[in-house]
C-alpha cells in the first residue's frame, strides 16, 4: 500500500467509495465525477502505478483486472449495446492517479475515442 495514494486508501477503507464489485485482488467502484451514465473504476488492490507496469510485473493480476471489468460490464447491463474500457497511462495519456485503473464507461453512445484539435 502507498499511504499517499487515494486508491490505496480506498482499498484500505480509509476513504469511502460506492463499491460495485470486490474480489481478493480487485475493487470496482463508481467514479465520483462520471463522464457517462455508467462510469466505474476498476483497480487492483495491490499498488502498481500504471497498466504497463502491471502487465510486466504481474500478468495474472492484469488478467484478474480485465475479468473484473468484464464482470462489472455484464452486471451493469452494458454487454448488449457495448461499452468502453480505457486505461490512461502517464501525463500524455491523461492519467490523474498513479495507481493502475480502468475506466468502464457505457450507458449511451460514447462518440469518437479522441477529440481532435
């Protein structure tokens, strides 16, 4: 656990979150500033700074993260119309919290993946 990481503090129960799914290795909770009708963050309980680091350090845990995201998408009724699963990595990727997390977005058409300009 990283004492300064907000997601580690959520895992530890120090900061409240609206949890939608929890396993031994992952936690999924609703984003406090949703960008779509369904916006859930799926994280690993173990601290890894980003998805690239996680993929190299613990491929099995990366698989757990994807399985958790797929399960949450199913539970939220997103499989039929589709959803977006997005990992932001680094400054240029728009990562705001240095703890690996997937944004699960859906519930309406999401439009183009990137805004040009």
